[in-house]
């Protein structure tokens, strides 16, 4: 079937698929092992808007044909995003968040309720969702975190995110070992990207 002349070209994936995916995966794993710490994530991807290059790098490193992915309203409104993900990862795009193993959220301020996503099962807690959330910036100190991977406490902030994020994290931690995991991505004013992990094991220190 001929491609219409007006069809936009598909955005390229990793220039070096094996090594770029390995570097991105390593950054995500470090971020999840040290919650609340901004880990550098270099990416030269130029994905279709509003998907950021950092979120795209995470997606290309983590998704495959066995990992259904949900897109929030902003990403769903751009058909090129779904086409980019399908082509480069093989991941099926699903409309039901509860059926997704991963979710891509372009608007951190409109972060959906965690209960909309798979929380895992008692015998299979890994059957849960991981949310890759785009934010504009990372900081330190607005919220104090505790949990595995954090020596004592760690200050954390990211924007935009919902005002009730501390309550959501506390409720998510109460479900452990069930619950969802968060991967936040941002690009600094210097143009350098970063990734930050908020796994289900993390909690606001006010719980102590």
C-alpha cells in the first residue's frame, strides 16, 4: 500500500540501538535504586511532540511487544506518538489504563489516579504498571522521602505534579509489595536531560 505523499516521516529511533538502549536502561535502573535522585539521561532522540526526548529514551529502553502502553490525553491526541512507539518498540497501545504495563504521561500536573492502573497481584506483584511522567524541572527539599535506596532522608521536588502527591505516595507505599512505580523525566535549562525514580517502596518521611 502506497504511503500518501502528505504523510509525515516517522521520527528516528536510537542511532545505536543496542548501546543507546543500554545507557538509557542503566540510567533508569540507577534512578529506581536511588529514589528521588536526578540521574543524567543523555538522549539525541527527536520524537514527535509532545513526547519529550527523555521520556522517549525511557520508552525505547523499556518497552517491547509484550508490554502494553497507555498514553495520556495529550499524547493520544498526537497519532505520530503512537506510531513512533509501535514502530520502534512493538508495544501495543491500549485505551484502558488498567491493561497497561507502562503509561506515558505528558502532563505531570494531570497525573491520573494511581488506582486506574494495574497494582499487581499478591502472587505476582510485578504485574503492575510503571508510569513514565514528564515534568519540567527537578529540585530538592520540597518533599522529604525515605525508604530503600535512601540513606536517612532525601529532599525531592519536581514540577508540575499534583498537590496531593505526598498522600498518593503514602497510599501507594501502604500497598507494598503491590502498587505502581513512577519514573519522572525532565530537561534542565542547560539542555541536559535527567530521570528520577519514585518506586512503590518510597514514602514521605512524615510517615516515620
